[in-house]
C-alpha cells in the first residue's frame, strides 16, 4: 500500500511540474503575441500619423515630433523587454513625461497658467521618480551580481 501511495504522489508531482511548465509556456506565447501586436500597432500608428502630417498639414510641428518620439519609446520598450526579458520601470515614466510635454505644447494657448504649472509639476514628479528608480535598478543589479558571485564561489 505504501508503494502505491508513493507512486501516486510521484505521478502527481510529475504532472504538477508538467502542468506548470505548460501554463508558463502558454503565458509566454500570449505575451509575445501581445508584444508583436503592440509593435505592429505602433508602427501602423506612426506611419499613419507621418502620412497625415505631410498630406493634411504639409509640415511637421513640434507636437508631431513628440508623438513620433513616444512611438519610438514604445518600440524601444518592447525591444528592451525582448533583450533583457524585463521592462525597465524608467521607460514608461519617460513615455509619460513625453506625453505630458506634448500635452503642454498642444494645450497652452488660451488655458489658465495654473494648469501649465500643474502639468509641469507632474513632469517634475515623474522626472524625480525616474531618477530614484534608476538608482534602485542600479542597486538591484549590484545585489544580483553580488549574489551570483557568492553562488559561484560556493561551487
């Protein structure tokens, strides 16, 4: 009876690992498909906006350049994820800073000056948080390297 129980437990452990691995692989495939969709959508939106800039406006304005910069940052964020398998927190913060800057440029005419101050304060807060997160990432990478060095010395 003990032998049968241990065999059943062993089968359950093997199946549990197999299920976890299958679910993990499925999630990774879905993640890659979504990232490819983001890349395709970003490229399409950038191309559409560039086409519209030259066909309807006949020129490119500063706000249009900021929009293209946002598209480039989104592509860079996806590229960073494929390279490092993680998204640095500072990239979305930089995208938010760029988006706020673009909003200030587009909406400054005829608005209260206090709104510009609030938006500028938002940019300052985001810049400070990006600065802090840069140091956090640096410290985290140093800890990871130290941990790997310790593990290598043990073997």
